[in-house]
């Protein structure tokens, strides 16, 4: 046994000696790896995968199976979230999950203004919005024909989905696509008649999303600005839940940010500023008062609002 152990050690030593590095020479193991073909391999792999996926889709269509589309998936999730019946306790988590999944799916589509496909993406977003917004609007406004009053968490999630579905230039249509109608709904949901703070918070954030994306011609309207100020003021009156107050400041911040500092020479940008300018002192007063809030995130939002208006005349 001792002899075998000695032989193994000698064999190991001789092998180690054979792999000793020569001074000034780079060993094969330490040589730099050539990664030049990595990019080509990845691109070829991706092309083959895309080709394979396309072939599978074509085969499914030939066999009578339809591919899943964005609008189709959104409709399914919306229907599952809106569907009532059965045990309320048993279905509530499922419906909340369906609404959450729908909101996440809608938020994943972010068009790039510099992209050549920007207009087509926004047009498709508009198509998706028109497909699911009517039922969501009816549910949120309490006009649905359901027998029981929906849980506040469902109303908040449905309102979040409505906001996530909004696209650039939204709010220039009628009913559920009318900016003023939507703002009045959100303003009503932030008022004292709404007992659930989650609904009040979501309503203010939904109004913020609407103001950020709607047409500048809508933002310039006096009734739009007044409704935004009313909605924000109601949210800021909430002394118990700081998230509601922070959402109210986010709404004002979205309104102020519609005036871009870099676009001073833009006539449309100038018109938006002139429309909001009469209410500058009131907005600045709200921001300064919120700077003394006990919650740090509220004061941070108030600071952003103050900075955003520093350069205003």
C-alpha cells in the first residue's frame, strides 16, 4: 500500500512538472479566449429560434388553432377579473390576481417615440383600450348590473387596469374615452364619500396617468385644470394615509410636467403654460405646505413639484 501511494505521488509530481510554466510564455490555459464568434452564434441561434416559432404558429393555424394576441389575452384577463358569482371569499383572490396580471401586461407595452413603429404601437394600444375600457369603466363607476357591491380592492385594481391601458393622446373620444368624464370619475373616487383609501389612492394615480398622456388641447381646458386641482386637494386632505397624499402630489406633478422647459419656443407648449399659469400660486402653496409633512415620501414629491416650477415666470 505504501509503495502504491508513493507511485501515485511521483506520478503527480511528474505531471505537475510537465505543466510548469515557462518564464515569459503564456500557458494555453491562461490564453485569452476568442469570443469573436459568440455574437454570430447568438444571432444565428435567434434567427433559427424565430424561424422555428413561425413554423409552429403556421402549423397551428393550418390545424385550426388561432395564435394568442395581446388584445385577446387582455380580454380574457378582464373577463376573469370582472366575473362575479360563486363564493366571494373563494373568488376574490383569483379576481384580484387577474386584474393584477392585466395591469402588468398593459404596462409592459411602452412605445418609443423615436421608433419607426411608434404610431402603429400607439394605434394598437388604442384598439386594446377600446376593447376593455367600457366594461372596466362600468365596473369602476358602479353602474354594473351585479347584485352585490364589489369589494374595494377589486375597484382599485380595475381602476389601475384602466389607467394602465391609457395610451398617448387618450381622452379625445366620448364616454369612457373622454378625459373630462374620466377625471370627474376619479375626482369622485378621491372624495370623502369613498371610504376605502386604496381606491382614493388609485383614483389619484389614474388621474395622473390620464393627464400625462392625454392631448395638450385637453390639458389647456379650464375645466380640466379645475378638476385636477379638486382631485388633488381632496387627496391631500387625507391625514391618515400618506400614500393618498403622495398620489395627490403626483397628479399635480403630472400637470406641471406637461409644460416642458426645453420646449419654450413651442407654441403648443406655451399655450399649456398660459392655461396653468393662473393657478401657479395655488399649486406652489400646496407644494410648500406639503414640505412640512411627516412622511418623507410626501415631502420628496412636494420638492419635485417645487423644482418643476422654479423656472416658471
